[in-house]
C-alpha cells in the first residue's frame, strides 16, 4: 500500500511538471452561444493556461465570464479546450452579476444584452433578495407582470418594481405575510374585473394596503 502511495505521488508530481502545456495545435469548444466575445474568452483562456507570469490566475473566474476550463488532447496531439461560461441569473450594481452557482462576478467587459432582473443591496443580502424576488414573481404571474428590480433600502425596507413601472414596498421581517396580502388584493382585482392603473402599492401597514395610481389614492 505504501509503494502504491509513492507511485501515486510520483505520478501527480509528474503531471504537475508536464502541466506547462505546449501551444501547438489548439481548438476551442463552447457549450453554447457565448455571452462575451469569443476572441476575448480565447485570449483569457490561453493566458490562464500558458502564461505562468500572470499573477491574477485565481481572479480569472471572478473577473471574467469564464466558469470552467477543461483540457484534453486527442490522438493527433491537438489540444482541445472546452470553456463554459457563468450562467447569470441577476444583475447587481457596478457591472456585477449573480450566477446560478451563487457566485458574484465582475466580468468588466461588454457583453450582449442580457434580460435579467436587478438586485440592489449588500452582497450578503443578495441570496435573500433573490429568494424574495422569485416569491414576488410567482404572485405577479397572476397578472402576467415581471419583476425587473428588487432592492433593500437600508434598515427593514424593501422595494420592488415591475416592468410596467409599478413599485411595491415591503418590510423585510414581515415580507411573507405582506406577500399573502398582495396575492389577496390581486385576486380581488381579477375577480371583480376592476383593475386600476396602479403605480405604487405599499404593504408595510399591519392590516391594510395603500395604493396610488394616476389620479387615485386609496387604502384597502
């Protein structure tokens, strides 16, 4: 068993030494249409793999769209590099994104237009804001409305906005209760057939909802 362990260590060391790959014939594979520029991804990937003088290797996956790099060599000794990009699910401030893997990345380069909801708040709040925004979206689906922004405005105050420009105010501690109240209000609107042009819904009251629209203001 000890000899096997020594052989394994020797093999790992040998692989490490050979990890300085020779830039011979190289081909790239992408799992789907690239979010960023393919030329830029190729440049960043080859620099990461072959330039040992770069001090920012560990930052590649948080400062670019690259999520994973896998290298194989075929029978023709051609190096095949498979690149997967991050899968963004929300926009953050300062050009950052929140990914499907739960990472915050800052690619810092132009990308194609991404139709993503925006989350605004401290980095530590982002997972909770995402969860809240998904719950709100489930309710707004009743009216075919999409959440475009969800933010934590200090203290216990939350505010969301839909694609029609309507804003919704909640408190963090009572969000679930207030969301149920919003669902009841929307169902009442749909059942009564009386749908007003509402531009603001405040759910922070204990047993009431304040709504404002064009030429209207009322509490329910």
